[in-house]
């Protein structure tokens, strides 16, 4: 199928692609199929609850879901031939644990071997994202999905508490807040329509339309027809080591507070901001470098190109790496963007819950897993994407994998009183599982069960 | 981290294909220099024609490179660059088993490269960890002094 210039039909696109849901309760169910009839029966049973991107006006659904299929899942349920299936991008076909993807993700074999889903022997075929306005609504739809899975003979992965609990959003963590205490999900691509040279255009995320930045595919043949109006989701379970993070802040705040003339409490917040590029209230260092400013907590109108010394925002601060904005890149073109639909899982850290699992349920939506998600992740693990960065072997200060061969895990924070040097950053975030899914169009989901 | 790509493509045996293969080989460096320079991630790239066992003609064409960082995210830069795109497209066009569907977009290009790549990251020895950018920067600084 040739790519189309017409505007996509919102009724045919799964809702999470085009809008961030504000339902406070969510659960993410992870499955392996057993048989084709069982898998098709499962999808047919939950299809009525799939939410499209159409405007729901005042009639906000009490409960709803979206469905993702991995390449192995797609092979089970689709009518595509082997030749058709070959047309999907290699990154999607091979999956996140493959040698090719690990060149970017660098999770490390010893870590991948411990993944609770998405590694050899723990194949994921389908992920169902269920949302509810309240706990009863969520539980009602989760039960419908779980019952349909049992009826279809599916195997469900329970990633929490030694395989006994589902991956659920922890609803009492403040919305858009993560366990390290930062406001999250502040800046999303605009998803406008009609500019194929814009990495934030909807065409950079939706398959089947011309876009010169991410160039989503497949765009040809039966695979192109199947994938049109779909979008990829790099689905990750990311453990956040709050104990290590808090200890790091405490230890370093005590050391740097005298040098900077700050109280230990202020030095703690200063260090947290330097790691992230935004203060914990969300206000960006580029706009308010000396102290947080709640009025700027959702600010997105700023860049990094004027900060050529890193004096306001360190070069390898997380936000400066994962969304470089107007940073001058060493490669041609503009930096890629991702749609992020993540949420926190697990109870907040305290002395009673210290040993429990907690972190981020990461939904990273993109039109190309390699040109958007993996490219940004490679920059996170090695900050070599801009010649202005003095350390070409450095790493994202918050979420990089420190065990990556050759990585320089040091962190330099330029200040007017001389640089603050952190010899080696700890591992703050550990991947627990990954699945590369296609969020197919609603017409494609219907075609699967016909 | 430096990674390898060894693109090994058996080619058709007719006279025109063999002549084209020789042309790709002879023009390779000129065709790709600008694109590889612009990428600033490729340490070396070379192309070889693999002879038939009989000694007459060529069995395959082989392109070998060593580059910084992951392969798949950076294939886009080679697809977007006219010189490197032309070189890779020319190789695909003379393949004994042509890509199906033909390579007309980035996804097709990614598949062609992955399907014909003989190497993985673990296959390669490197004497030094520095990237192309670091080496170029170091030597341009040294030259300036």
C-alpha cells in the first residue's frame, strides 16, 4: 500500500497514541498466546472495550483499554504470510533483547537474564493496557480481560512480588510524578498534522503517512496495509532504586553545600535538578537555574543552544539528553521525539516498603523503534550526539546503563565556583522487562478476529 | 563502542551484472566519501569482490565497515545520504536473491542490511575505544597547536 497523504481517521487509531489519558487507575497485562483460535477469541472478547482516538466529548469512558501485539503475537493472530511478515522493520521483528537492539539499549546480558518478561523463555505476544476512572471500574475490566485470557489459554506474566501481582499504576502517587520525586510527562510532541519534516508531527508516529524524520514502516504490501494507522510501543518496566538515589543525593549534598553556600536541603534539590535538567517541581534549569519556580513547572518554551558551557543545565542531565530540543547535533537532521504515556508502579519508598518493587511503567510510542526509541536510548547510554558535549563517552545522569562497556560514568556540573565532579554515578534505574509492540489500528484488530 | 557490519551479497552471474559489480567496486570510495564524512561515525569502509571458485567472475560483493554506536538507528543517515544510498541500492539491484519487495523505503533498506549482515558486535576486535569524532577532534586540536 502506498503511503497516504490524507489525514488519519481518529476512529481508526487507538486512543493512547493521540491523547494522554487522565484516568487515574491503570493496569498493564502481559500475555503469551497458546494457540491461534485462543488468541483470536481473546482479542474478540476484549475488542468492544478498545478506545479509539475519537473525541469522547462529555462522555468520558469509565473504563477502556488499548491492545499491543509483539511480532511473535502478530505472527500468531494475523493472516500475513511469511513473506508479508518479512516486511516489518528488523528492530520490531528481532525484539528488544536481540543483539541489534542491545547495541542501543545496552541492558547487559546479566540484566536481561533476570527480566520478568521479554527475554528468551519469557516471550511476550500481547500487552493490554486497561484504564479506569476508579478502582472498581479498573478491576471490572481487568477481570473481563483476565477471564478472556483464561478462556483463550493464554499465559499471563505477573511481574510484581515474585510473580504474584500485575503491573498496576500506583494511583496514590501524585499523577505525573515518579518515585524519584520529579514531575513527569511535561513535554509531549504536539502531534500536529501536515509537516512531514517535523519530528513532532503525528506522521512521525503513525504508520502509513509520509514523514521524512522517523520514516515509519512498513509502508508497502500486505504488511503496510496491516500496520497502517498503527504505532509502535516500546513497553518497559523500569525499576527505580529510590534508596540508592536518596543516598546519592544525601551524600553529595553534604559535600557540596559548603562549596555552593547552600543549606543541605537546598543542595539536595540542586543536585536532583542537575541530574534531571528540571527541578523536582518541573521548572527547567534553563529558565530558572538557581531555584525552582512553580510557575514554570510545565514550561516547554526553552532550548539549550545558548547554554554552551552547561552552566545552567549540565550536558548530560536527563532532559537535555532525552529531548535535546534545539541542541546542535553532530548528525544531520533534528532530534527525534517520543510520545510518553508512562506512570508509576509500586508503593512510595519508606522504611516499611523499602524492599518492595517500584518504578516506572514506560510506554514509549514511536513510528520507528530504531530511529526514535533506540536512537534516543543510544544517546542516553553514550552522550555523543552533539559536538558541543565535552565528554563524548558520557551518560545520561539519571537513567543510563552504567555497565555499558567503555562508558564514562562520571558527571560534571559546571558552576561559577568551579565544577562539581561526581566520579561515578550509580545505577538509579534497572530494566525489569521490555516488549516491542505494535498498537494496530482498530480496523486491523477487527480484521484479526473476522 | 565500535561495531562491525559485513554486508555479504551473492550476485547474479550474467555479464552485465558482473560488469556492474566491478563498477560499484571501482566507484565505491568516491560515491560514499561525502556521506561517510558527514556521518562522522564510520572508521573504515571497504568493498571487495569475492571471486568464483573457478577463478572466473565474481560470486559476491562484500562491504565491510567499522562504525561507532548502534547500527540500526544510524542506517537512516546512510539511506538519507544520496551517495551511500546509491551505493547500497546498486548492490541490492544486482543481488542473486533480490530484496522482495524491492528496496524503496527505509524499512526495506533496514531489512536488506540486516538480512545480509554476517557480523554481530561480539565478533570484532578493536585496538582503541575512541570514536571517530574524538579522534578527529584530538588531531585537529593537535594540528592547531
